[in-house]
């Protein structure tokens, strides 16, 4: 409540939780009732966190008619109130997560799934340090064809990708200034921004932090913020995996290291190659990769990004300082030795993605798995096991994967599979234009 007292101009609040697709589901509440939310929480049906991408009930879900669509209890996360700078009226957002009415964490909540993985690390005396890099497009979607929006400064449109171009950044300087100010207000640790390979495509890195839940929160909130600020400027900010057929897609790369109880990076051996535990973590991620592809590529459009020679990985392999690899070990000082996981698209649920990667790495460490030798050269030219090539194959691989059952509750796995199979069925009815319209703002 201290935040609301410091911001008496805020008259309404939004309370929201992330569903399995990462979509914010919630309510609008007058600020004068904030005390009640903080003390008692609020209620949603459990099924609200298990809606499909259209926001419809999953037809075969046991949460709906089979058990009467009962309510869960939504309580505030440790994040507290945050401003919503993309709205015209001063408004606060209160992030929530779901519990049973008796206080047990609800196993179908993606944030609870990540908390469960973090607890496994705590029990092992380990702390993951996590950062995400998010790619997105700024898009003029006012006409029949998607185009780069005109620069708010010059009124001109870029016609091609300009990698690391200051001119491209400067063209949208007003947007980025507003975005960074909003990140500061929301305590989102936004770091470097660059222009990327696609027209109107940019990447912003979020800083490393020893709190995976906050890192995932920041990523979820950042996606919401980019979309909102972009609309203020009259265009779309999209994390859709592949909005343009002929240009590169959007990725969400995740970097992580692991600290022991003494605060030492367990991947640091003083040299460039890293420790045995680094290789074990890599081995765990590689073993889980076929089954976790659905989490890294959760939508039909996701698979348009995962094609050879398109700056996204297709083979299951790892390498040092090689951006064609699914898992890259970046060059750095030994103290900063870390793993970069490069498979996920920008369209993912960050809670599920971070949980899948950290859970797989911990399994590799605990099981003392041996990684294959790192490859050299172009990953697309290697004879590597391939990621599932279609959405349907990825759904089946996720459902059958024993590694996923070590990381996620059975209840979440079954709900997610039902959701994706329903989406797979109905997406077949949509045209390409309708697919873009669905995904452009949603994911």
C-alpha cells in the first residue's frame, strides 16, 4: 500500500496472472479496494490459466465441466504494485499467482512451476543467475501488408535490416526513450538496445540477476510494456516468432550461470573451457531439448523461425562462441562463464522457458551427465540430431518426455498438451492473414 499512498493519482488497478501461453489474465479494480486484494487476494477459475490463444476454454479440460469450473485463489507476488505507463489514465498493475483455497500452490500456474524449479536449486545449495535477451519488431499493421512504421523523427520508413545501426535506433529514439523511462519506473533492468537483422527489428538485453522468478517477471512485464508503448506511438510492438516470411524471426535467448553457497560461479575453472559442471548442465539441456521444444516454440508460427540458415537453431548441439549453436558458451572472463540457450522464440511464456532450461541444467548436474564434444563451424552443416520440425511433433515429444516430468507437475503437462492440441486443430482453419492477426499482439 505504500506505493499507492505515494501515487494518489492512481485511481484504478489491474490484477493479473500469466496463463500457460503467457497472456495476462485479470481484472480491473478501483484503487480504493486495494487493501482487500492485498489481504484476501481475489478469485479466478483455475481454468483461466488454461485458456487457448483465443481466450477460449479448452474443450477437453478436466478443469471445466468435469469438476464444475471451481475457483482458485490469486495472491500478490512479491513484486507489489507497478505503474502501467502505456495507459492514458494513471493505473497500477498488481501481479498475482494462483493457489488452492487451502493455500497450496496451484500446479497449473506457470510461475508456480518456475518456483518449484528454484526450490530444487535451493535444496541443492545453488542459485541460478539469469538474464534474457528479447528481440521484437516494430510494425505498421494499419494496412493489408505489414510494414516498417515511419520514424517518429523523420517520417521515413526503413526498407531493410540494419544490424547494429545507430541510424535505425535514432529513427525511433522517442520510442526508446519512453520505453527506457518506463522500464526504470517498473524496475525492469533494461540494458543494451541494438537494431537487428530484420526491418524494424530490435533487441534489448535485461541484466543478469540471481533471482529467476524476478528475471521471468521482468521478461513477462517487458513484453507487455513494449506492446503498450508501441501502440502509444501508433504501431505494433510484436514478439511473434516470424511476422515476415522473408526476414529473420524473433528469439528470446537466455543466459545463465549458477552460484554455490559461497557465491562462486560453479562454471568457472579459471580458463576458457569452464568446469565439468558446465558440461553437465549443457548435457542436461541437450537431453531435454526435443521434449522442451514445445515450450521454446509454442505456436504454429514458431516453426517458421526454426529453419536452417535463418539465424535460429535447428540442430541439438553446443559450441564455444558460435551463434549457429543451440547452446553457446560465450567468450567472457572466467568469473562470468555462462551458458546461452538460443532456441526459444520471442513468443514464449518466459516462466515455462526459464523453468525448462534451469530444470534441465540441474538434472544434468545432479545426474553427472556427459556432454558430447562441442562442434566447430556451421551448425547447419553438422550431422546433429534435429529439433522436432513441426508443431504436432513437438506436442507429442513434450508429452512423452521423461525429462519434462522431472521438471513440471503432471497437471501442468496435461493441461498444456490439451491446450496445444486444441490450438493445432483450430489453427488449420485460419488463413495466413488471420494467423498474423492472431499472433501479432497476443504473444
